[in-house]
C-alpha cells in the first residue's frame, strides 16, 4: 500500500482518486461496521417482533402466523397490571431521582459547601456498582427485619417507612437513579456562563430565585436527557422488583419476565412477545419525544464574554447544615447499606435478635471459593468484563469514528441506531438474543457460552462507550484529519494513524466505563446463561432466590471489591479518573 | 462443605464405604450385562447433564458419592426450578443442543405433561425391584427422594408453649391473636410454580380447606423455602408451614441458627413429595444417565441422598444410616395415616384454574 | 453632595494588588469612564461597586447608603444594591424571550402583571426593541442584544448604571452609532453612570470625566479635554491620543523657552516651566497632529522667520499610503516620529516643523 503511494507521489501530481489503491476499501469498512451494529441490535429485536406474531414458540417448527397474541395481550389483566406498575415505579423514581440529583449537583458545583470533592465521589460510586448489590444492602438495613428498621422501631415504637409498597420501592429506585442525574447535570452546570447568574443577582434576584428561574432552565437539556435515561432505567429495573416486589405482592414487567425464565406455569411465548413489543414501543415513543424536546436546544448555547471563573455561591451560615444534610443523606442512602452488605457476608445470618459478633464466620466465602461453580462465575464475570470490554471498545471506537469523522452517507442514522439500546431493558435484550439463538441454527453453538453474553452486553452498552468517546472525538480539530488526507492518506489510514491515536485517553476512558458496565450486568444474562457461563449477578440472584442471603452478600462483597480495585488500577495505570 | 458433616454423618461414611464394596461387584444376568455395557459406553460420553430443582449445595454431596463409584463421569447438576428444568429441555433439545440427560424434579404436573408429550424414556431400572410400587408410577419415572414439607418457627419470637407441632396448633395460635400474626406467617405461593401448587392442592384435596381458611389471611406467601427460612431466622416471620424439609435440614447444621429456629413434622398430616427422576428421550449421554439412575435408586445412592439433606425412601435404608429423616422414620413418628403423599394426579392439571381462583381468595391475592 | 463615593478601595491576591487605593466620586447624572489597558483594574472596580466582587479594604457609599465598608464589616449583597449592570457579553437569559428577560426584574420586585407590562413596553420602546419583544436572544444580532441588556437594567430605574465594555463586541460602524445613541439616552434620563472601556475614543467622546487606571492605581482624573491636553504621565499621553517621544537635555532657558538638545545635536525649543533647569534630562511628548512636513525651501524661509517653530531634520524610515494621506515614520535622534501628511515625498530626508507650545515636557523615564 505505502509503496504504491510513494511511487505515485514522486511526481508532481497527487494520487488520482481510484488510482493505484482500493477506492472502495473505506466504504467497505464503513458499511461493515454499520452492518455489525445493525446486526447486533437486530439480533435482540427481530426475534421479539417475529415471536409476537407466531402462535407457537419460535423454535417450534409447527409455528404459524397469527395476530392473536396481541388480542390476548389486550385482554390480559396480569400483564396490564405488571406494565402499569412498572410505569408507576419509573415515573415516581424519575421525579425523586431528578430532584435529589439536581440538588446535589447544584450544591457541589455552585456552592462552597465543605468537602465537595468527597461528596461528589461518594455520589458517583453507585454508578459503578450493580443495583443488585445496593438492593440487597437496602434490604438488609431497611427491610422489614432490617437492622436500622429494628433500631428505629425500638426507639420510636413504629417505623415510618415500608419498603414493601410501591411508594417505598419507588423511593429506593429514585435514590439509585440520582447519581446519573447528578453526573449529567454537573457537567452542564460547570459549563454554565456565570454571567447569567451574576446578571440575575444584579437585577435583584435572591439566590433561590436565581436557581429556579435562571440556572435550572438553562441546564434543561441535561435535565430532560437525564430524566429520560432515569425513566428507562426505572422501567428496566430488576433488582428492586425482585427483592421487594414479591412480598409486596406487586408484579412488575421485568420481574414477570424473570419468573418466566425460572418457574411459573407453561410460558406463552407469543403473548410475552406481544407484551415486550408493546413495552418497547412505548419506550421508543418517549425517546423520540425527548429528542424533539431537545432539538430546540440551540437557544441554550450562550456566547461567552470575558473568560471568568464560575464563582461559588456562598452559603454563609447555611454551610454546615447543608453539608450535614448532604453527608447524612449519603450515609443512609449508600454507605450504611454497603456496610450492611459487608457485615452480612461475614456472619451466618443477621438478625436484630442476636448480636452479630457471635455469628462471625468465613462460611459464606468458603462456600463460594470451594465450589467450582461459583469460582467460575467470578472468573467469568471478570473475563467477560476485561475481554469483552476490550472488544466492545474497539468496535465502538471504529463506529464512533465512522459517525464523526467520515462522509458515510448514513452517519446520522447510524448514530441513532447506536444509541437506541438505551431504550432496551436488559432483560428484554437477553430474551431477544435467546430467541435469536434458538431460532437461527448456525447461532446455536453460542448458547450457554460466555460469547453470547459478550454479544448481548456489547449491544446493550454501545451507548455507554459512544457517550465516552464521542465528546473526545468532537474536540479533535478536523484540520488534523484533513491534513492527513491532503498528503495522501485515505480515510481508514487517517483513522488508524491519526485520529484514534490522538483519542487515546478517550479510548481508555471508554474501556474503563465498559469494563464496569459489563461487570455489573446481570439482567441481560437471565435468559442467556447456562451451567458454565454464570456470572456473579446471576449467582447472587440464585442465592437470593433460595434464601441464602449470606453467600449472596459474599458475592456482592467480592464484586464490590473487584470494582474498587479496578477503579484504582485504572486511575493509576491508565490515568483514567472517574469523577465529576 | 466438610465442616458441615456432623459426627453422625462421619459414622455413616464407614458403612457407606462398605456398602460400595458390596455393590461394586457386578450383579449377574441381563442386568449385569447392561451395566457393563453402560460402563463402557459412558467412558466415551462427554458429560452428564442433570436438570433439577434440587439445590446445588445438596448436589455436591450426591455427585461426590456418585463419582466415588464412577470417577470418569463428569457431572453437571443444575438447580433451575421445577418448571424451567423441563422448559429448557424442550427448547434446547429442539435446537439440537446437549440438554438434560437426567431430570430430577418434584413437580407432578410437569412430569405429566412431559410424559404426555412422549419425552420420557421408558427405562427399566434394575434397582427398581427393591422399591415400593407407588414410587414407580409410569415406565421410566422413578422416585429420587420423598421430601416432607414441615413447620418451621422462630424460637425467640414463639416461646416453647407456642411452638407448633401440628397445623391445627398453628391455626389455633393465629386465630387467638390475629393482629400479632398478620403477615407474620409464611408458606409457598401456590401461583408461583408447580411444586407449590401441588403442595397446596394435595392438602386441600385430602384434608380440606378449614385450616387453610384460618391461616390464609395471616400468611404472606414466598417463592422459595430458602427465603422463608431466612426470613423466619431474621424474625420477619414468626413461623412457616409447608416449608421444604430439604432446605431446612442443611441449615440447622449452622450451630448458631439452631438457637433461633426449630422445626417439626406436622403431627396432624405432613405432605410428602415424591421427587421424580427420569431420563428424557433425547438425552445424549444415555449410558451415564442410566448409571446415575441406578445409583440414585441403590442403597448407596439413597444414603448419599440422605446425607445431602433429602429424604430417602428405599425400605432397606435405616434411619441411623442417614443424618435426618427417612420415609420410614416419618411414618413411624406421625403414623402412616398422617403421611400425605403428593402423587401424580391428573386432576391437579384439570382442576388448576378453579383451585387457584379459590386459593387466591383465601390468601388475599 | 456626590452620589457615589468610592474611598480607598483595594483588592489583594497575595502579593498581587488588583486594586490599590482607588478613590473617586461621581456626581448626580454624571457619566464617568474608567479607562485603561487590560488588567488595570477597571472591571474589578466596577464589579466591586455592583457587589459581585469583594475588595479587601475600602468603602463604597451611594447617597447615604453604605454598600461596603471593610473596617466595619458591612457588605450589602448585589441583589440589594439596586444597581443596573450591563455585562460585556450581555448575559441575556437564553430560555426567556426579550420581553421575559426585561420583565424578570419587575417580577422580583413584586410588580403586578399589567403594570409591569406597561413599563416593559415603555422601556423596550426607549431602546427601539419593541418589535422584537417575542424573540429569543439567539435570534438577535449583537447590537440588538446589547439594547435589550440595557433595557433590562433601565426597567427598574436603578440608582446607578454600570456598563462593562458594552461596545467592544460590536463592529466599528455600529460602535460609532451606538456610542452617540447611548450618550443621548443617558443624558436624557439623567442616570448616574460608570462606563468601563479600554478604547480612548469612546472615553473621550462619551465622558463627563475620565478616570485613567493602570496597574490597579488611578493615574489621572479629569475632563476629556484636560486629559487630552494635559496628560499627567507619558503613559497617558500615549494612551490617549497617541504621542511621539524625544529625549534630551535642557541646555539653556531663554525668553520663556527651554532649549533642549537631542541625541543628534539638534535643538528643540519647548515652553519653559519652573520645574526645568539646565542639565536636566527630560522627555518631550509631541502629538502626531502637531508635526508638519516642510519642503527644503520653506524650511529656509521659516528658519529666518518666527521664533516658535522648531525645525528638525530626519530620515524617512517608512511610509504607508492610507488613502486620504500618507503615514510617515521619521527617524530623529534615534527615535521614531510618526505623523500623517498629504504630500508624497520623493526623497529620503524630511524636515519637520513643530510648534514649541505643542510640546509637553515630562521628567525623563526609561523606555520613553
């Protein structure tokens, strides 16, 4: 390739287009990448669509077309109730999570509350820890026989909360979604032109009024986006419905699907397919509406005047009370549940009726480490995250480069498709991929291997990688590409030799985020795992399902420990810092 | 797992080893030829897949004993729930995967459906000659264990005088103070899976609804025995009925837990599950499967099953050979007429919707 | 009784003094300009008056109200000072329309909707932006945004109007027009105004008084005419109006004139003053407008005539054609003298004539 280049460059004329090299190579690569992305997502969605119009299971050769599934879905009280519950949970949790997240973001980014960096770090940690771990921790601490519950009952005579209600569950879901709002709003708040708020002060507005009338409306794009992500997160939540919904006699769509994976009466594949299609349609409508709301965001790019440092708002005598509120909130929401989880892992069982010091044991851990099944599940999780994360990073890097740095005619559409998996709940993606594997013969060797998990996770977490890489690529001056092209490099060479090397820090960030995302996935694995390809989350749910909370907590502790070690290692060796 | 073995179990391993020595000699005749053939063929098979609703913890002991006799067979025993075991088999074998070679499940309706689809291989097990007729309801379907559903209670929340030893006693306790026990009693959720359905259906069918009607309003149903036991331990529940004995026995070995929970057979009628074992028609490792089936039904196998926390029923297994219960010891303790076997009754399938409708009303769901 | 009184304002960051003892007064209805190069402290002073920046010491009062007094620990927050501040970037709130932007200050003061709407319309009319009332800021041009920003401050009738380089984001033509419009508006409304700029033309044309700042200190306060004609330092002489500098030594004092000998021996006569004594090294500042080109013949005639004309010979180093005239740089006594002339000189030598009264004398400063 290069020999040809220099030979034709020796003359005064630049290499003619199409001469002396494969002109189609660039397009071929771009099409191949686009095709991979489309295939990945189709693998999850097409089988679901197909099954929804089949009268028998997708693998059953006697299948035939029917619209009866949709009719039966329209009449199914059980499914309607479950879907309604999911939407109620998602709505309330979005409101709660957004309010908390925005308040935290404002306090950390715009005031002089003491210890902001610590609070910011503590608020971000739940993003990298699986919801399952948090939910188990909440159960241990605030469940009906929870530690804190018993303490409060002893002190007050009653307990002001009940996690076995939809309100309680929504509050928990909201707390778990607050960190996402936090991180999205903080970025926006830091970029906010401080003269906006200064102007409001100079015309006489008191601080709270400025927050309400000026600050929040200006960061509205970030707010709307985070609300949508939180809403979808609430819909796809599996851990809280499983752990708290059952005793509350509340069925949610995800827990209903989960029960279908395990026990339950004869499953009706077609009906489930129809329900899932409906669910996805509603989510897609939300995504489109949100896109439309944000299209008018042009008016929010304000022209900056003098470069001025954003001045933190002085809380004055409110410094200490606000700090206290923040820290106490973080303590009760995240620190205590994690502490409870860790404690539970080291005791035979945890009950307020007996002191835990009498019950200390290594049993839970020896159970896990002496069983090849569970050791394998830990190993699988790490391998999938490390190896699968790397594969996903490479794929996403190439796809992002196609979207931002090429003249591929369907760039915008490719971006929409690459971001669509945000709208697919994890357990539904797993179900779809399972049906794909059952249906298409040449895919069947993948069933029960970790490869199918890597495929499913890659598809689900495309938006995560894209979100990390996209801003980095956008910041690289396009002239760098153009100069490479002008000296004769084609698009593919330019990407490999110029763009991607410059974007190295972005690639590391993407890898770290993808590792963490893969590591904490479990919902998508529900339908896809088999003996030999279990992962930590699935094993945790199995233990929980049979009531073995100790080993479940032990697995949670192991997962948490590996996560922390990885984050520290990433900071030290890859230079990737995870903070707001 | 070694620390979990009590002295009683340790004593048992010696007779077990002796038993292996006895049975290691090959039986004569046609059965012997079949066995030799199976042994040879099993060496060429890749692995033995068992789908079950028996816990992984329980399986480890049984598989270890099996491997003492047949060390070359690699066993993968999955605990995936009564319905899922069959569903997975249907889906995977249809697409040509190596699915279950043996199914061990306590789920009468699922077995009936399985047999109805013609998926059961009609194996004639040599050991079956030693077993009672009721444990071999269909050609190829045998019984793995007979597991009782028992009462479990929290010893700190219920003083000795209140600790129930019969269902009637528990019902009386609940009726005496409804406020105290509301949502503090637990049992299986009959709508959750066939195992739970079979338990409640059988009890209602044999003993009637009177006690269930009293207990229903106070009960909060759960999906799994493990959850029931865990929550009785933490005090979320005061007591549970129809709790799986299998799950309870292994947990009482944790010495500290012993201080907190106690259990009892239901003196006025204990449900006993016949946990079915069979070989699917589309099994891949058929020789290994047959060897396992024979082992499970043999004296040595039944003892291993007993050590694992399940309840053996083979008549020549004495109660001092296993750490917990045998079918015989249950009958001896509460009387033959109070043993309520859960059988393969087609009416369970046909009656299902009507039964569940009434059940949901009683349990407020 | 001055309206605004700033006394001894200082702001220190460690060793750096952003403001160093700033003191001045502004009278009712006056337009005072804070003028200086970037970093001189003019914006800092303005923001300190607005309350958005806190000095380390000093005192600020408006009429009887004390806004800031470091010694007595009084700090009035910005929202309570009722000043009108127009930002350099205009700082219009992008999510509100023009009308909503201007209504906001009235809503905060609890005005009723109907009354507020009347006021808002009045003010928008004043700045000629009423037709655009329902647009969003990103739909307006720079000049339009600036007028809306001004309207937003005028609508609540502030006691003090503070303008932070309001014209610097506009193009040259628009700047000129807006300058005149702004001045007319300010004097019509009689608003006490402080104007910050680095542009001397704006300062000279708009101000009632100019305060020249450099390095956090006040260099000179005076009317535009005073500053232009009598700059206090060579820096001001150069900054305002531009200046050429020649250095030399006073030789003799004769007839109310001082004869200064330049580095190349030429003699320059300047007006004598009591501060000058023979032997003193001085810097002479000559405005470019005071330098005239003379032909060789005219030079001889002048030499024998009037005693006030200095003739200096030099070598033309650069000439640029500007359109209406040429700009010359002539080297005299190792210094460059810049000026404009209509003639296109063919030769490389030039003779320049300077009136003695046009020369301003400063004590010698290195670098000037």
